[in-house]
């Protein structure tokens, strides 16, 4: 009969527990609770060098121009590796750890990398620092497709310099040349340039036409001295140069200015920012163009394309650029320059720009000396001046027409809805095609309407908002606009004053944000639903606490009466059955209490009752409770945690945490010892429990802290009773105290669990714990 009663009770309890678990799972996985908050899109820009370099500034300018973060809502995070001044394995390792620590809570949608050192750093550290984040690069010298063969998240723009074309132009401009001295530094980039240039010159057979030497690794002063003594048949080609043999760093602009300034022969260059006044010119690379090409690819990746499907751009937009002052200095004729060359710093002479004015002035002076022809010559001069003024008026008119055409082109082709409004009465005086498509009228029909007909505010309210926009007090608005169909749409408006033909108007850019507003409202509703569901769950669990605990306490109480044979002796087999009933009932009660505690924590209704507690007393209390279990397994319990601080904690909860931790140590340790120790440092107060048990791997540690999961699967679960809630609940209790529960373990050697309390948990008045 007792066996039958035990079986019936067990079935009823298990059936009820399964039902309770199903209800909890439904509550916790409800769509109302699983709402997610949309996050901003973050882009990391990683430069190889530092921000003072014009190359870096030009790349940044191209990125901002291309991605337009203020309009698209992108958040740019810019980091400069500064590898021209700091470059070593230790520095790169530290920089990797710095990025991991700084951005551990930031999820990037894209990484933009400029130049070789940033590219190589990401190739080696991408998986550890930013796993799975797409990478778009630019400015990479000596690029090979093999470098990203196994990196499907990488694509970008290779940097190729125009060394052959520049040397061919140098030889055409200076046919007497017998030798060219190439200047590169001996950084990794400089050595790569030298290697590629030698290969390119040989392939183009330039070495058969002229002797090409490469400057040796020397100090900057030595290099200047060498350039100052060059022979009359030698030219200089400046490649890439950042720092000299002694590690002294130079900006591109200073290198071009100082090296070319000290050279006794013309100096040409391959980089745009070396053209600083003393360099003649060359077919140069520009940082802005590299960044511009990278931004175009970045927009494709942000739009959803996979990097592996976007080929690397391997030919750039290099351009022949020459300095007019250096052309004059070295007597180089403009007619000999390559077709399409761009000339900078040009300063035309007055007589070249205005020959007729000069002739008129000369004639006027001559007329003063010749009285007889003064009136005739004056009339002639006036005629010439009239012709000149008319020509200037025509040129100015053409410039204004061109400017108007550019403005009209930008206005017409913009994908955003744009309006020009008269702030006096609200009439729409112009609109682009995008605005007409959005509102549903033709452009002509839209221009005939008034903004007060479209905006759902009252006419007076619209007039007040226009006044604010026109006075520049406000430029950002949220309105509801009515379309031709009658549909009301939420819009975001950026508006500001603009002058046209001397009159003031409002230039407004309109963005449809209806879907965004709806998503925000849905999020608010979901939050309200989740709060209601949480309150319902908490009330349900509170009711179930009483309904479950009352019968369980009865089961446990009656089983103890039977086990202790209060009503008379029982057969041995029945005593074993009653012991099973009692232990199973206690395990079930412990499980229900843990589930209720976890639910309270999740609902924010778990309250601590803190007081000043002598932690040494708590540890001794828990160890005395575990002593019998340890002795049954032949384990030693050792307490070296002496002179602990008095802490302000919840006595019952911390005692339960220690019971869980030390109980687990006893449960999973077959032989050896369990040591309880303590230490304090600047980070706070710590209690450690070290065992010589079976240990855990890193993956198993993560499982151990998840509720309802057990590390060692079903085989050990049958040997050691447990619900998988102890460590999870213990860690949450430590979090509520402002601390943490940490685990460090090695399979087969044992585990160390640390109860960490923050410094403010200490109450003082006790001897400090010595650090170890």
C-alpha cells in the first residue's frame, strides 16, 4: 500500500511540475517578451597612421562625403594606429587588446581600413577582435588576391602607383637624362614599393634606356646632402618616404618641400601630397580618391551585398599633376606635358591675361603726349573698354548660368523630397520630382499648392513653425503630412533659410518616417504587454508557491515519520522507499524554490535583507553542515579564510550561495580536498572554494551558469542529483549584491569558484585580509 501511495503521489507531482514548466516556457518565450530594440549602425574606421597626415585627413573627408553619416544615421568610430611612429609585435598585441576592451559592447556593421598596416593587422586579428564583421580596405600596396583568399568578409581598393608612366614623362621632358635616383624609405611600405618598382621598370624595359638607382638607407641630412650634389644628367623620383634610418618621422608635405628644396636637379613624385612647392610633379596617387572608391564599396556592403561577391578594385584614378612654378624654374615647356595634365599654382602675368587693356593704357599715355589725336584715341579706348566689359558681363552671366544649372541638377536628381517654400504665406514655389512622387501630385500641381494644405497642423501653427525655421532658431521638425490620396504620413523635415533673387525662402528636405514611428509605437505597446505578462507571471508564481509547498511539506513530513518508525517498525525495503520519498520531496521543494527565486529576479521583485555579517562565522556554519557528506566520501574540508571583513549582505542568501558552491565541490570531487580561502584587493572582497574534482572546460563553465542545464550530461546526472539551477541562481544573487560568481577550472584537475563582493560591501572594523 505504501508503494502504491508513493507511486501515485510521485506521478501527480511530476505531472504538475511538467505543466508548471510548460507554462513558464510559454511565458518566457512569448513574442511580447521577445521584442528587440533596434540598434544604430556603427562603422569603425581604422587608419594605419595618425590624424596629422594629410593622406589620413583626405581619406576621412572622402568617407564622410561618400557615406554622409549625418544624413544616413551611421555612427563613425575613427581609430589611428600611428604605426609610422610605433611599430612592433608588442605594440600591435597591445593595440589588439585595446580595441577588444574599448569596443566589447559595440557591434560594428562594417570596418573601413586604410593602408597596409591596418589591412595586415585586421587580416591577422579579425577573427579575435571583430569576428564576422565585413572589412573594406583601401591604400593597400603590393596587393595579391591570395591575401584574402580565405577571408570572405574582406574586399576593397588596392593602391597601385604610376611609376612607369611618371618615368616615361620625365624622360620625355628631359631627353638628356642618363640616371634616375629613386627615393623610398625602408619601412615595410617603402621596401614593398622598391621591390615593385624594380619589377615594373624591368618589365617596361626602362632600365635599358636609363640607369635607375635607389637611395640607400641613411639619415635625412645625409639624403639631403646627396641630392644637393647630383650631376646635370640626373633626375630624382620621390616614392614613399616617412622616416629616415634613425626613425625620425616626417610628414609627406615636409618631405616633398625639404628634399626637393635641397636637390640640385628636378624632383618628381608619385604621391599627391608631396607636391608642396618644390616638386615638379608626376602621375600621383591621392588619398581622397582611394577613400572615395572605398566608400562606394562600403555603401554596397551596408546595403546587403556580401564582400566575397564584390571584386577588389586594382586600378585607381591617378592623375598627372605639375607645379607651374617648378615648370618655370626648370624651363620646362607646357606643350611637352602629357595630355590631360593638371597644373597647380599657376600665376599668369597681367599682360597675358588682359592684352587689350594693356594696349589701351599704352595708347592712353601716348595720347596725352599727342594732343591732336587725344580725342580720337580716347574714343577708341572707350570702345575697347566697352567690348571688354561686355565680354566680362557675358562671362559672369555664363558662370551664373552654370552655377544655376549645377544647383538645378542637384535639386532635380536628389532622391529625397525637397521643397522651396515662401515663409510669408506658405506657398510652394518649387519642388523636385521626388517630392511630387511622394505627395502624389505632378510637379506643376504641387507647385500650385500651399504647405498649409499638406501639413495637418492649423494654419496658424504652420505659420509659427515657418517663422522658427526662417529665423534659424530651429531646423529640425516632425510633422504629419497629407498626401493627395488623403493618406496621412509621419515626416521628418530639415528646413532652413535660402536666398533666391534677393528674396528669402525656406529650403526643406522631407523624409518619410511613418514606418519608423510605427515601429517605435509597436515597441512601446510591446513593452506594455511584456510588463502585464510579467506581472501576471509573478502573481501566478506567488499563488503556485503556496499550492506546491503545502502538499510537498506534508509529503516530506509523513515520509520522515515513516522513516523514523514513529508508528511502529517498517520492513527494510519500506524504510528505503520512505527515504526516497523524503529525498525526492526535498529535491522537488528545492527546485520549486529555485524556480520561484529566478522568476522573482527576472521580474525585479527579488529583495535582499542585508545586514552586517561576520563572513568567517558564515563559512564555519556552512562547512559544519557539509562535514558529514565530505567525511562519507573521505574528503578533507580545509578553511584558511581567516580575519575576513564584516560585510553588509543578505545572510540567508549568501549562506545558500556558499552551500551551493561547497555542495557542488563535495558532489563532484571523488578524492582529495576542498579548500576555502579569502583575499582582498582594490577591486573588493573575495572568497574562493578550490576542489580537486573532475573539473570543467571553458564551454562547460558557460553551461554550468545556465539555468536548467547540467555540465556533465545524463551520466553524472543519474549519479548526482541536481536541477542545474544552483550556480545560475547563485550568480544572480551575487549580481544583486553588486558582485559576481566566477569560475576557473581545468578538466581532471579541479575547479576554483570565487565569490566576489565589491569594495562598498565592506563595513570596516575588522582586520584586513592579507593579499596573496
